[in-house]
């Protein structure tokens, strides 16, 4: 009996070690592009030419980061990606907040204040989640032209709100289904109205799904390139468009360290969001998975 117990323990230990090795290899595989970018961004061009992609820098330099931020050429101008970085914040923050709030309202109405045809309305909203970006480019461009918002930051924010609202509505609707209807019914009996119930009962319960929507929308809007390149122009472009222009600019020697530094600058906000709030994203997704 003791021998079999030891054998089982040894088997479990070997299996666990094998699992950890596989997971470690997977982590290294997925982190390798980030490691290459980071190492390249702190090398000099001489160091890059003399070594290989994953070689350790002879000297850690931040010159490439400074140039990428303030003086790298992004097309015809050579003012770096700094201004475009702030453009992305001006686009992302209002788009995320407004689309998330509207999604919360829509989800609240579709679950607690149903009306005739509400299921059809939700079906149409859900259909919007599966419409490819390319399909909405021409009608959206025409709409922005009618509204006088073409090639403006406000116009690009409007595009992201409209496109993102289908996803946020889906998230909130599925979460609010798990909120007991008796809470709303009791509040109605006590004389609470539409917005009173929303502000005082529904919103305090919605923190997990708000985190999910904010992370989702922030990532989608910040990383967007297609809408940015089509619906913005000149000084209103987001950093993804500026990064593309920088990488494809051919003025003088190709500076791979500057390209990688600019890519790291563009990726930092989403990396920070996922590192700090990634666990809350998973918790929020599962919070409304079981109907209460």
C-alpha cells in the first residue's frame, strides 16, 4: 500500500511539473514578440546590426524612445508620435464612457422594461456585432459628411460609439438577465421611476460588467486602425495611424529601434489596462453567467 501511494504521488508530481513546463513554454512563446520589441527599442543601430533579434544590448539607451515620441517622421511631419498618443486618449475616453453608459441603459430597458418588439430590437442590435468594419465605412462616411463631422475627432468618437454600442448592449443585457426582477417590481410598488431604479438599484450591482465593457471598449477603440485611417485626417489621427506612417516612412536609414519604441509607446496603455485589470475582466464575464 505505501508503495502505491508513493507511486501515485510521484506520478502527480511529474504531471504537475510537465504542466508547468508546457505553460512556461507557452508564456515564452507569446511574450517573445514583446521581448524582441523591448530589447530592440533600447539598442543603438550599431548594436542592432552587430547582434540578433534576442541578443542582449551592449548598452541600454532611451534615445530611440525620445526620438519616437518627439521627432520621428510620421509622413510629411517629423514631430514624433506624442501628439497622436494624446489624440488616441481624446478619442478613446469619451467613446468608451458614452458607449458603455448607453449599453447599460439599453440592457436595463431590454431586461427590466420590456416593450413590444424588444426581442426583435435586441436581435437587430446583436446583428450589429457581426457586421464587418468594411461594410459600414461608406454609409458612415456619408453620415459624417451630412453631420459636418468628417475628419474630426468628434466624428471618430461618434463612429466608435455607434459600432461599440451593440457589444456593450449585449454584455449588459446578458448581465441584467441575472438580476432578480423582484427588485425592480418592489421598487415600482414603492413609487420609484425608471431612472431612480436605474441609478439606485441597477447601477450599484453593475460594477463587474462595467469593468468588462470598459476594458473591452478601451482595447477595441485604442487598437483600431481602419476607422482611424478612414475617418480622421492630419492632426486628428490616432496613434495607430501615426505608427503605420512612421514605419512606412523612408527618409534616410531605417531605424528599427525607433520603430519598436513607437510600437511600445502605442501598446503601453492596453498593456497597463490588462496587467492591472485583467483578472477583473474574467470575473466580470462570469458574474452574470448563472441566473440568480
